[in-house]
C-alpha cells in the first residue's frame, strides 16, 4: 500500500507477542503473534468458538491477557478509546431500541466528546460521512427496532466508522449482510487502510483473508500464522477445520 | 363544568399538594424510567420499589424517618444482587428475583408481627398522596434537581449502556461504575417517590409513562419530556377521578397512566414490529 506513510510513521499499531488470551485465568488460545503498523490488515480466521472473539476482546481492553505481551497504539489495550473502535458480534439490544439510527451512529463520537462537550461541525461531518459510506442515510430517522437485522448491522458499522479511529477491531462485520452489504464492508476496510488505519478482522470467510497482511488461523490453538500465501494452504485449512468438525 | 375539573384542587390544599407531588414524582420517574424501559431493567425497578419495604418497616420500629430505612433496604438489595451475580453462575435476573421476594417477605413479616403496623402496610404499599406535606414537596424538588442533573451529566454513558456495556467500556466510560450510578439514580428516584405514591405504585410511575414515551418518541430528550407529561396528566386525571368517584388516589393515578399507555399503543404502537416498508437497498435480512 502507501509506502510513504509507512516510512513517515514507524509507529506500531498492534503488537501481540506470544500472547495467551482467555477467561478467568484459563487460556482459550495461546502463542498468538502478530504485528501491525498503519494501513495493515490482520485477519483472525477460524470456526465458531476458535478464539477469534477472545483475541479481539483482549485487544479492545475488555479482557486481561493471560500471558505474553500485547499493545494497541503503543500502550495497554483499552488506553486510547478515541483511537480504537471495536465492533462486537451480534449487538443484541439493538432489536428493541426505539432510538433513531443516526443517533446510534452519533454515539461513535462519544469517546472524543467525553461526558459534556457539545458536538461540533467536524463531529456532524464524521457522522454523515459514516452513514453515507454504510448506506445508512436513507433510513437514518427510523427507529432501530423498525430496521432489518442487516440494516442494524450497517448502523453499528457506521458507528464504528464515525469514531474515525486509527485501529478498527471488527468481529464478523459481515454477519447478517447480503452480498451487497459484504461488498460494502470489504470496500470500507480497503478505504480505512488507504487512510492509514489498521484493521483486525475476525471472520470464517476465506475470501476475507486473502487481502490481509497477516493471517492467524485458529482452532482452539494457532494452526498457522503469517502471510496469507504461507498460512492459507490446503493442509493448514484442513487442520483448522478438522479440529472442530463443523462449518 | 370548569368547576368539576379545577374546583377540587382550588378548594382543597391536600389536592394541590397531591397534584404537585404527583407532578414531581412524574418528572423524577421520567428521568430514570426511560433507561429502565430502554435497558429492559423493569425487573430491577420492581425489585427496588418493593425491596425497600423491610427497610421502611425497620425504620418505623426504630422511630426514624422511613426514607433512611428505605435507603438501607435499597442498598442491601442492590449490594446483594451484585454479590450473588458476581460470585455465582446465576443470572442477575435470578439474583434479583431471590432478593426481591426475600425482602418483600421480610417486610410483610415485620409489619404483620407488630400491631402498631395495622394501617401502616397499606400506607407503605400505596403511599399517602393525599397526605403530602410541604416538607416532602421540598425534598422532592431537591431530588428532581439531583436526579435531573445526574441524568443530564451521564446521558452519554447511560445511552451507551442501553446498547451494550462493552460499548460503554470501549468508549472510555467505566461500564460497571456507570451501571452503579444508574442504579443509584433509579434508587434515589424510587426513594423520593415512595412516600407519596407508595412502593407498589412507584413502579407503575417508573414504567408506564416511560413505556408510552418509547412508543411515540425517537430521541432520549423527547422521551423524558413525553414521559414527564404523561405522568403529570395521569396524576391530574387520576386525582380528579378519585376525588369525584371516591377511589384510592395513588392507585387511580397509576391505573390512568397504564390506560394512557394502552390507548397510545392501540393508536400508534400497533405496527412497531412490522418489517420496514422501504428496506434500503440490499440491506434486508
């Protein structure tokens, strides 16, 4: 991608060195290694329950690492809220909320605004831009519970984009989206990288992994990690899907 | 004709006090009720409203103001629910249910043991809206200012919590801390309201106007405003009906607020879960 940007900012956006992640001191997956600077894409690939979400939740600062080193934007995860956006899997409460779609997108600006600072022109521009990019604007005044599952997922993605973060942690962002929606997500990820942002994407879709700089193939343990052409081999994929006999 | 609508209030100070108290309770409950409805925390609101009963009974036995006992009751309930949820694998719903029935039973036993309580249990459960004193009104004004200021200051973390506690956390707001702040604000509204509308009926004022507001409004500020108006109108109509028909005042007020919800639901709420009429391109699911 843009080599000039690389040279100017040698800042490390994501570092995972021999990282073990899990719950209640119990590791779900260990020995994870990945490094990402600006404009890079790390893909965490594996079946359901393979540890993808656990790694993302650790990078988001929601879980303490079990062992090893991890940093986001040079500090402990959960330090730079305005510069790191996290899209969780299946945000459940959206189905019943009567709040307008655009107000939910606007929540993406809260980390920058804090408790009381009023929204300015740049905030409104970022919200509008995010809604247009995810095609949310035609139904921006509708309450969330009147939207389909796919439309709600777009609203949530627009909220992540509205944050204008340097690191995007996306947990299966294409879940519930049709082909057009999936294309929109792929386009947005490419655009974010072109703007110098780092993206960490959890997916079980092989096509999502192909444009990555670094792939971590998971099935309760790291099957392989590195460049896509080295990781996404037939043997590795068979080993990955052989561990959890579904999907 | 006008006389029938205003004379009961013009002629009787206790009716004016009751109206003022009801409007203040409506504003208090509107501020916190919208979050109770949006977050689906009705059960917590219910438990809080009833969990204060043994505290009030205990305070009466000791001869101290019921408010302090209620505050202790609310604290024990929320602390207990938090502890059981954290230390066991039970859901918070189960923990809330356990403490809810436990505290309610304790309250009933405490009041039934003492003969001096014979009339008090009704008073605790249904309040004494017609016996509201000027001092109580001033305390409610203080509560409205405190609760209103807290909700205004914390509206961003509170909104994020309604979507997902993790979203609040990753947005830089300590989710568990603001959850406690929200629960404490709900408890404060309940405590400031129960003496006038009672522990049983404060729950109705917490839920019914906010639920009505959620049917017709799309923004937090509008929702709070609509809930406060629905609560205030319910208070006026409820007091008026109870005056003319000689019915229990607090219960009539809450019944009117539930009736308003049902009417609004019949008119505006029927199509809410229907699929969108104009799905945006390629986003249907």
